[in-house]
């Protein structure tokens, strides 16, 4: 898995924006079903559902939750290193969380929209790339 400076923002996405505040129940949202609702409300609903699912996942995985939460307050390089170390040691959790976050990317791709602010979008892309 490769991470860059934006990974600390993925912590913000995962634990904050995606998982805690603006954006991050069910552990996995169906991804191969009908085309996404590309209306602004539909995109917002996808983000909201991913947020709820990610929070639920982290509630059941305290190690991942701690890693993501603690990364938010650290310098980008340290957050990146800590998250990389955690998810390299726990690849199953990485892939599960990645699966939970996938509907955001699918919606962005299929609807040709940006569901996240640019700084979060870049971190999301890095996290999803592995």
C-alpha cells in the first residue's frame, strides 16, 4: 500500500469527514446494483451512507479507529507513516474499509462529479489506490 502526504487527510475523511463529520448499520454498501442517483441529493446520500457505514465499521474495529483518529492530529508525514504501518499490519481491515469507501469513487466516476472537496478527494484517491 502506498500513501502520501494526503493520507493524513484520509484520516480526516475516514474518521472526520467521511467517518466523523461531513462525509465517513451496514458494513458494505452494495456496489454492483443499479446506477447511482446522480442528483445532488443522491450524491449527498451516497456520501452520508458511506459515512455511517465507515463509522459503524470503525466502532467494531478499535485498532483501525485509533489509528485513523490519532492520525488526524499529527503532522502529515507522521500520520502517513502511522497509517501505512497500521494498515500494512492489518491488510484485511484496509481492504474492508476500502470496500466501504468505494461507493464514493463509483458515484464520482459514474456521475462525473466530485463528491468531496479537492483536498479530501486527493487523500481519498491515495487511500483507495493502496
